[in-house]
């Protein structure tokens, strides 16, 4: 049975903003950006930990009966979580490399997953105060730091010059080959889940991710893209889904606004 996730949207936005404020306090003090390296060779800072604790506490208070999975929590075995009808999936600080570089392109991501699909998504940008949020079937919005809220939509028809957004810190030869095959294009490099948000608000046509991501990296922003009229597809054309196997590693995917174009034809044959 599905819930009505819209009732949790505003409280989750508040939780994300509170975590962002704690991240910013650490971000403002460069001396406190201590970096550890996790087992998967990705960086971890005190800001990741503080945001994790704040978000988990907030969600557990809001919905004590709904489990929470965070990038910074102990991974639960699939046998334990496969029967969950819904759960929160969070990345407390998406774009840790951008945080360390001090370029501002990092986000707080909170998603609600039901029946393997993201049905609520919040992406908060600590440095600008902007927030992207969506509920499946209800639409997607962007709120500026001054509180102005606008509904956002994808660019449903791709123009002659394809606007492509890709990772600032995680490029791959496969993505380079994909972009080369597009022909005329304008390229934008962006960190974190902001790449999805650029597609959702119509500033980019396509975000190809032919490289490593984890489920917490994508869930909240996928909800926003899809609620804004776009698509996040695996390379077989099916939607990106969640909690279907032991691993949290996503398959390769492409996020697009214009669903009528054959984007898979640009995927290199060796992928």
C-alpha cells in the first residue's frame, strides 16, 4: 500500500535545511575540513557525519516506523531490507569532493522510496540556499533562498545544439565518447546531484552517467527529474530502480528531458 508522501514534503525540506546549516558552519571554517578515506576510497568529512546524524534523527522523529538508509550508516543486508514497503534513502553530503574543493557544488539529498521507486525527493544546496523538491505525480519545484517558489519542467524538446551536463570530478572515457557522438553540443560540468537538477529545470537536455554511482547519490534527484517530466533510464531503457539486489551500486544510466530522442544510440558500443 502506498502512502501519501506529500504530507512529509515540508518537514523533510526543513530537515534538509537544518542539516545544510550544520554543513555550512563547518564549510566556513576551512581548518575543520578533516578528510578520512572510506573503504571504497571515497572521502569522508566531519560535515558528512554531522549531516548524517541530523537527518537520521529528524526522519526518525518524523516517521519512527519507516527505516532509514544513509550513505554514512552501516550497510544492511538485502535479506533484511528486501521486504520493506518504503524507506528513506539519504546522502547527507552529496559531492564531498566539491565540498573539499570549496567550490559550492554539493547538496543534501533525501528521498522516500516506495516499491523500488523514489516518490519524494528533496535536494538542498547549502551554499546558495536553493532547494529542489518533488513528489511523484504532483510536480517538481525550485525554491530560492528568499523563499520564492517556482514550478520547474524539463526541456521536453531537445534543440539542434544538445545541452549536456556531466560530472566535474568523476568523468569517464565512456561519457567522453557519448558526448562526442552527440555532435553539436554545449557542455556544462557540475558537481553532485545538481546535474539532475539542471535537467529538471530545463537548463540541460541530458546527463549521461556511464560510471560509478550509488543509490543514495541518485534517488532524490531522480524523483525531481521524473516529476518535472523527464526520465532516468538504465541502458536498456527501463527506469532506474532501488533496493532490488544486495549491492547499492547503480547500473549506468542516462537522465534526459526529451524522452522521444533515441539517446541510447549515442552510448559507445564497448559499454
